[in-house]
C-alpha cells in the first residue's frame, strides 16, 4: 500500500482496538517527516493520519526521524517522534494529540533516530545528531505519561541532569542512535544505551561507551573499549547498534569496528570508569559495520542472531561464550524471530527472507523493494514490512502486508 511518507523503521501492532468508532486490528507507523498513521492490518486502509505542525517546514529536507512509535500498555495511546525534536502522545481512537514535548533544545541539530520505548509508566527516548555537525549531544530523556520530561542523562556533560543547550557544553557528539534506542533490563528496569563517537574521560564525557542507567537516568554502570580514542578518531562508533540483553548477567554490543563484544553486566557496575574486560569478541557476520539490532531467540538455550550488509549469522550462548552455529551469505536489517521463524529483510531489494532459526535453512523469500533500516513484524497471521529510505528525502513510501490465506 502507498503511504504519505517513508517509514524507515518498523510498524507496531494492536489487536482489536477501537479506531474511528469500530474495532480494528491496527498497525501504527511513523514516517520520516513525522506523519503517524493508523492502518487496518486486514485491509490496508488508512484509518487516521496525524501530521505534526512542523511538517511543511521539514518535508523534503534532511531533517528526518527513523524512530518507531511505542504503545501505552493501556492500548488507548501511542507515542511517536517528529523531526522537530518532539515526542507526541496520540489517541489510538482517532489520532488526536494529548500533548507534545521537546526532548532537545536544538532540534535543528539533535535528531530522534532510535525507536521509542516504554517502561514503568514512562516513555524513553534518545537523541543523536543531524549530519554530525557540532554542537549536539546524545542524551536519554525519560518522559511521564502526562508529558513532562522527568529525567535526563547527557552522554557529554553528564554532570548536568536536564536538557542542555548544546553550545553550552564544551564537548560535542556522542550520539545515541542504535536502532533499539534505550534497552530496558527486565526486572530492575535499568536502561542500557551505547554511545557513538565523542570525547571520553570516564567522568562527565562518555563517548564510545555502553552505559547502564537507573530508571531515573542515574549512571549505575559503564564500559568502554581500551581503544576508545582510536574508535573516536576513526569514526568507528561503538554505538552504531544498541546493547543486546542476553541473560541477567550478560549483554552483547556490536559496533562500526566490525566486532561484537560479549560483556558481563557485573563488570559494568559502578560509576568508576571501566575499560576493557570483555568476556569475548567475535567478528560481525561479514566483518562489516553493524547497524542493526540483533535478535535474541530462547529455544534450547539463548541464541544471538545478527545481520550486517553482507551476511546473517547465529550463535548459541554456552558457558559464557558465543558459539557459532550457522551463517548465510545474505545480509539484512534487524532480524526478527516470531513463531519459530526468522525474518531478515534485504534492503538491497532481495526481499524478505524467512529462515529456520536453528539451522539457517531458507524457507521462503517474500518479494519486497529496497530500503534502509526498515524491519518487519510477524504476528497474528500476517507480516508487515515498510520499504524505502529516509535518506532519499521523499514524501511517499510503501508498506507491504502479507497474510495467511
């Protein structure tokens, strides 16, 4: 189906919600210029469209967002991002706006690139930068369901706990732009984020680092590679992907340096700087940059499945080591495991490939056009996948929906 914009992220889905006075199984998507749509998952018809007030100012420009929306547990609201630096709360029933709130003081420089999250009654959003042009700082914003920014953690000038004017901080960059944004740790509610290129001093500047925050955005743990200065100088963002929660004690972290690091959460604990100490380092599937969110599959153990531009690979966790199981010479965006099938979208136009996750055996290929960071969802008898790249700066797009017969 045709859309009034490119969805360079993933849809979300709510089954059996009341929209425009009738019950619908509904998909929600946000386009690169901030239009959010409610779409009937069975018919593909657009049920409502929300267009932010800033749309005419940004449409066709490089000011974009690739953030997927997130649903409130009440199923009455969704939260979405706009490239004007705001998060909005929209009614599931009709797309009306409850509130809009800034999460940056310089929306022309600070970008909302990562998917939104929701935990413990709060919306969680992160920022990166447009065009890597100073000044900007990556930060985490925790927002109440009533639209108030409650807590902020700044990756640079982290001793300042509110939104800051970027020019007022001596350091710039350290974007938080991984596809999964801020990852919520089950149980504790702590947040895990990874930062991109930026200064690191182990005190107030946390470029190229993994940081664990409390639910109130206070640092409780951190990690950075020993060669953090080299990563910064070579534009090899550690935070090109978000941390991956594997077990209560283990996480994985990819990067633009073609590596995936296995880390102990215990070794991150405390505000003192922690350099090195990786349990294991493995190459990315085709030894190229990792920009995607790996999938975790829990079946006869804990599996990590990652895709980069040139390949898809699966490992199983055993004795705190990632053991390779299979590799396929087809790249893709963020893999998704659903219904014991693995879905990997090839943004070069190779379609949406469906594998058996335990063996990497190809089951089917669903035809799809080219894209960028788009990824599918598979649920309730259908698969939905947006196409297109936000970097093309167009105001149209495509959403593919496949259904069981």
